[in-house]
C-alpha cells in the first residue's frame, strides 16, 4: 500500500479510500468525537462496524510548539486517543493501528495539530461492482499511480566469464616461477688465431632457472662445447672439448596472459670451463697445450615463451674468457672468447 498527501493506494488487496484529518488542540492529546472537517468519530465507528474486514490506520501529528521529542510523544498520544474512542464504540482494537508522526505540518490543517485516518476496505483489484454500503467518512478519491516499467537490466558476467581480478595477470604455477631446461647452440671463437685453428662447433647445456615470472631471476647451468681442431687447413681427428659450470643473474620482463608467458630477458654471470684436446699430439699440435682451465663471463639475452608447464626459449650470448693458456705463447686473456646462438626447451613450475 502506498500513500500520498491525501490518500492511500491499496494494491491488489483492497479499494482506494481517502485519508481525512481531525483537528486537535495545541499541546493536548485528546480528540473529541467531532473533527474540524465535520467528520465525526461515530461516522468512523459506523463505517468500521458495517464491514468487519475493514481496518483503519490513525496517524497523529503536532505543530512546532515545544521541543521535537515532546511533540513526537504528543502526536502518538493523539493517535492513541482516537483509537481509545473508537474502541469504546465497540470496534475491535486489532483493526486499528496508530502511529505518531511528530512535527509534520506542511500539508495538514491546524498547523499540524491533526489526526489523520487511512481507511482500507479489502476487495479484488480492479473491481467495478457498485458499492451498496456507505463509503468511508468524507472519502476523497485519489487516482492510482501506474508504476513505470522497470528498465531492462544488462546481464552481469559471472566470475567464470570475467576471470578473477586483473585477469591479464593470471599465471600458471607459482608466482616466482621455476624452470628446468636443456638445449644446444652453435658457437665459434672471436679470436682470429683460434678461428684459423678450429671450426665452428656445437654446444649443449642443462639449466635450472629461478624467477621466470619475476623481474629478477637467476640461472645455474652445466655447459659444454665441442669443436674440430684443423691447424693450417689440415684435417685431424682431434677435437677441442669444454665442460663447465655457470651462474648468471637474469633481468626479466614477464608478460603473463592467463596460462601464457611472454618474456624477454637479459643475463650476465660468471663461470668456469675446462678445455681439453682429444687425441692430443705434441707434434701435430705444437701451438697448443693439451688442456686449460679458464674463467668465463657469459653475457647475453633471449626471449622465452611458456604455456602452462611448457617453456621454450631462444638466446644469444658472447662470453669473454680469462686466464687462457691453451695456445702456447699467445697471452692469457681473450684467446678463447666466443659467441653462440641457440635455444632451450623444458618445463615451468
């Protein structure tokens, strides 16, 4: 049921009846049997007696004389006084509800010293049958308000459709990222003497990587190479083989899209390699020593792609070397400097 200044709308449960007011004296809770509008308490009682299903809501008001809290109490007392009068006329008190509204006087007579009646008579919505019983005392019709149609609501995607917060940064596996990879590369020396004495060769590696989804990571790797020695263009069955360990610091730019990882990276590190010549012959290879231990400083970069647990990368590197003694009488720095390009494959977790 909805109400406005002069009446109430009783939805599908009843007919529309009006609200009327009764004047009260200033600061006095009592209301006599006759209101200022000419409505009598006996008229209200008679109307209620004619149909036991009818109900009445009585609201009391007050003007602004005195303080607000006292006026609220006064308005409640005025409504209760009307209910007491109707009850004395034989009306079941269950059918009468009361409320004190306090200082509300803008739309009411007597500056708000008023009691209003909201009368309700049950019936079927939209009924057009004629009324044979008397209407509510001095009833005044109020046109019902047709509610505007509710606006169409856009469907809200479910969390499964949207993904969790910030879906572009969802990841598979741990947030830091770990990986194990194996791979190979093509490499050659940058020193002219070594390039004249050897052929380009291949390398292999096994890498444990930490921080594949972090801006800073690391690698620990076993690396090895093999190149054919060919002094002065003469073919031999000797190979230059190296095995070593490396530790590198990685700087990553991880771009994570759901289960995909796109990551350019760079690295620099420190390592050790042991070089040896297979089938070494002092006569054929008089310019070489049979073995050498060198310090390496691998520098390079690459690009990795991962999907869930799968990870692959391509990389290039240049590796300066120090404490070189493989070539006789050729200094101890830079002799074994080399470059390489290759790739690795493994799993990410």
